C-alpha cells in the first residue's frame, strides 16, 4: 500500500498520527480504510496463497486460478514434489524482475520436474466471458479497458482478458517457445510495470506481502540481471501453498474486496488525493497505481 | 535501459550474443542502437550532471534547467557550500522513493542552508510555450499529451508542461507548504511511476547512471520508509556538479537525442518489439516505459 503523506522531515512524521486522520473528509485513503467493515475484506483460501520461503524472510503471493489453471496445477505438482526446495533466486534486474528456479535448468544437472509437465499451452489470456470485471474508468496506454477481478488487475479487449504486469505480479518464465513456460521458473515484477509483457507470458498472481525482500535484492551484474557468481544466489528454503503450512505458521491476511462500494471509494481516494499535502490532485489514476490493499488480520 | 530478451535459462544467455542481432530487421532495439551515428547522441554539459557520491558507488543525474531554474540555482548554492557532504540517505520506501538530506532537518541541530534560500516559489510546471516537445503518440492515464524534451519525459495540457514522475526521476522534497521545497531534501523515484505527484512537487532531472544503487537499498521500516535507526543511514560523501569534479573522474556519458529519426525508430522498436521472443507485441508504449538510452562514451 502506498502512503498518504509524501515528503516530510522526521520531526513532522513523529507528530503526524494525530493530524493525518481527517474526520471531516470521508474520502481520504485513511478514512476509507477506517470506515471499512469486515464484509469489505475477504480472506484468501490457504491453498491460493503461495509462500516463497527464504532464509530470513518470506514473500506471500495470492494466485489467480481463473486466469492460469493449467500453470497453477503444474506448479502444485512441483510444490508437492518439493521441486523448489533448495533452489535459488538467480536474477535481479533493475526496474524489471526478480526470477527464481533451478540455476542448472537446461543443463545435464537440471533437477527433474517429476510428475509436472515440461511444456504447457500458454495461458497468456483467457476468454473475457464469464469474468466479473470491476471496471476502472481510466485511460490505459495498452488496453481499451482495464479493471479488477477479485483483487487482480486485468485488461481486456472485446474477446479476451488478461492479468497485467503491475508491480508485484507473479509470472511464469519461458524461453522462445510460447509453450516453454511450465512454472519451474517464476518471476515477480519489481519495477515500473512492464506492460509490453502482457499477453506474452503467463501471469499467475500478485504479491500480498513481502515484495520488498525481492525488490531490494542486489542487482545481478550479468546480462539481464543474472547473478554471475553463485555465491550471490539467494537460497530458497521452500515454496509451499498455505494449506501445506502448519496452521500456526500461516499468514493471517485479508484483502480488500474489489466488488464493493468501499473499493470504489478507495479508488476515488487514490484518484483525488484530498489529503492536504496535495495542491493539484490528478483526478485520474493509472491501473497499476491503484494497488488493492491487503492487511494483517487482527 | 531495458533488455530485449526476457526470461531465459543461463545456458541460453551464454549463446545469445550471436543471435540477438538481427540484420534483416532494422527495428529491433539493438539494431537501432547499432545503426545510430555519433550525431544521434549528445554529451550533457558537465555543469548539468549532478553526482551523488556515496561510500562505494555513485549515482549520476542530468538536471533540466528549463523546468526548474530557481530550484536548480538553489541546489547549486547548497552544493557550492558543501551542504550535502556527510549528510545521509534517510528513507527508502518500497515501490516509491529514496530520499536524502539532513536527518536533523527541522530540529535545532539542522545544518545551515548557508546562502541558499529556505523557501522557493514552486516549479511544479512551466509554460508550455517555448518548449520543443517531441510528442509520443500514446494514451496517457494522467495527461492529454506526453512526450520528450531533451531526453526528459514531459506531460502537457494546453497551457502548461511538466516533468513526469517516471522511474529514476530526481525531485525536491517538500512539506505541506508548496513553497517549502528548497533542494536540501532530494528524492529519486525507485518504483512504479507515482504520477499522482506530478504538478505537486518540483522535479529537476533524471538518472543517467547508477539508480540501482538506490533502488536496491534496504527499505526503511519506519513510516513512509524512513530508516528508524541512524545506523541504517547511507552516508553521502558529497554531491557535486560535473564541472567541480577533476576531469579524470568525470563520467564520460552520452544520451540519445530525442529530436532525431533514430529516437523515433528507438521508440518504434520498444513499441512493436519485433524480437523473436514476443508473440503478441503491444504496438503501444506508455511514457515511462520508453526510457531514453544513455551509454558510456568510448
């Protein structure tokens, strides 16, 4: 989530809490969040949360089975086989992506994919039909229409809908062949939305928590930000889906529903920025700047 | 600069160099860069390069005097007074900004601004008149028209033009008062373009080299990404303009001119992505994804 206030010296920050809630104005982001009720939030199913567990922290993504069922099924196979355990983050390219998987992929020493498929039909887009899209009334450089489905940013043409490469989105790396993405190499967007990748690669979800652990990794000095020395690799302890994790270790998190009045007000608060810092609120908002809120459950 | 290829295993990367140049296709990014001539590039004046010199690396920005002459003049005063030397990077907020200045600003222990002004009239925008704008024929969520002036991304309405908050842009932090930005606190954009800040804060330039040293900094755990413990501060050795730096230490860098056929072809190559990896090139490009190339001079 983006902050409300922008650039203040520290002494002002310390006195901010009491003044930043403005009861007279119902449409600051803070007031919208404060006025939200329990029914404005949903708790993702444990089996739809993907935990990327590193040595000292973790990143949690929500997956979007409606958009990439075959890829997600394949990743479930890989996770069930413990394929990712002890593999590595092998790439961090500035203003672009962080990528993880088997450093030996493609060589003789590659880890077996077990029961998972090696090739999959791409799921770069899906039929628009059957999706409940909450539209965002905003111009978009890349698509005629944009909006949200269950918290995920989507774009559409008349026939097709696809998840969009916003910051924190989770995708499936591939080689030249469109069928070469199988889920054994995953990436997260850590820079300005590379929307030219939309419909060219399969996206499967978005981050809910911990993306800063990926976005702050040192950039690789090799071509495309690959780490050149394996000492730079960041070890993956495990990837698990939520239902495979002992209950006491599961993240208690909820996500703002996007099919509610509260979400409409939230978007409005991000669009008009009635916070007193702003002298000339945009009155417009771009899809990837909406950032659907997620929060720790009490 | 963005790479051309996207997600490849390492063994493929190693064989890539020979295949990624495609002589039959004049409009891949690589072929456009290779076909560019010396006159397609310009060498920024040393006095327009701002060096942020840290302990073990540096970040170099080009400033845009046409957009913020008063702020840049004030920063020249501060730099001449060595105001920034031994100050710190005090904030890194994920998907947003890195900020630097005096941690004691606003307190009794604040460093004196010397001959520099404490308040300045905002330069959030300027008259459109008198600017040579190279238009980008692209929809923009925030402005009716977007384009480039001397390599800087700009947006306009009928009367006004302003620099836009793209990744790597350099700005002047301010408090609540619009006149409170004076250049003593600077920030760089290190996340998805926060375009809602356009026309609300004075931008003064954009990065040419080294932004990864800022974007990979650990995120601050305080509100708005401020570092809570001063041990987390990243020390600034100095800020200098290029002409103040011994000639042998100056960066030899050149920037692609944006008023040329070559730049138009570059934009086209980024729009249509004729590289063989892409199966469904966007045919569109958003302002902040253009990223005007800069390169080391031979």
